[in-house]
C-alpha cells in the first residue's frame, strides 16, 4: 500500500516550490538531470542503482553549467537547487537517515530516534539519542540558500559552501557520506568555472512563484517515490 511519510512530503514540497520558482523549464535541464543520474556511479562506486545526494550535488551543478547556457537562468536554477536541498534536509530529520553520532540523552537538543527511523531500524535496533547535527545542517543549508540568492558571485558561493558542508558532514555524521571527495572537487570546480563563465552575477535575483500542473505532478511523484523507498532498504 502506498503511503506518504514526512520524509516524502518534504521532498515533494521542496520539488514543488523549486519547480514553481524556475523562470522556465527547458529540455536542457532534463538532459542535465539524466546525465547526472548516469554519471553518478562514477563518483560513488557504491551508488549503482541507488541515489546519493552527495554524488548528485557533485555532478548536477556541472551538468547545468554545461547545458544551461544563459547565466541568468543558471543562477535561477542554482538558487532553486539550494532551496530544494534545504527543504529536503527537513525530511532527513524525520526519517533519521542523516543523523549525528550517538550521544548522552541529556545533551542539549539531543534527538531521540525510535523504531520506524532509518537509524534504529537499519543500524542500532533500539531507541538511540544522537547529537542534533541534522538541525545544524538544516540551518546552514537555509543560510547558504540565502547567500546564493542575496549576494554577488552566488554561483561560486553555492559550490564552495556546499563543498564545506560535505566535508563537515563527513566528520560529524554517524554514517559518513560515500565517496564525498570527488563531489567536493566537483563543487569547487563548479565555483571556478561558473565564475569564469558568468562573473559577478546578480545579487537578490528576482524570483517569481509560478506554480503549474507540471510542478504539482512531479512533486507528487517524488513524494510517493521517496515515501515508499527512501534508498535505505
């Protein structure tokens, strides 16, 4: 029986908001997405037939840079991508799939995961308290989204900021991210190439919320898919 979980709902919500904020949806964006999924196993050898956000984020921006020729539209795409990552990270909090290391229950803001979470069902088989690093990740991801939108050189900020986040999460998460070094390199490369291609860019990019049936349908599909297979089976 199909279900909708908080994890899937947040993924669908991020998708809907992101697609609704795109100035235009082009075939080149779709090609960039397909190529990213095909190239993902080259970055993450353990990700064949599986999805890895760390591998995705190391490839997709570079594919967008290659196929989205207009710098204004590229900035739009990257702002949207940043926001989708931030909203999706809230789903990770509910799923218990990207947690900090186990800690004393008395630690301030410690998160207690129970049966039904990835952390308990897949790894510890009992209620487990962890450091609230996922909350820090959510906050940092939203701050990064704001910086990408509000400042000049937002494209470069996206690459450098996410590279730093990948490095930090590799240290503080209970389960380290698979093969994050190639993704960190890819993000830094994106920062350099986007600067060479687009230069300073536009601060406080004018976003317009324009929801349509395509955005809604894709969001529902993403929500159902994530809710019924969150890639940890």
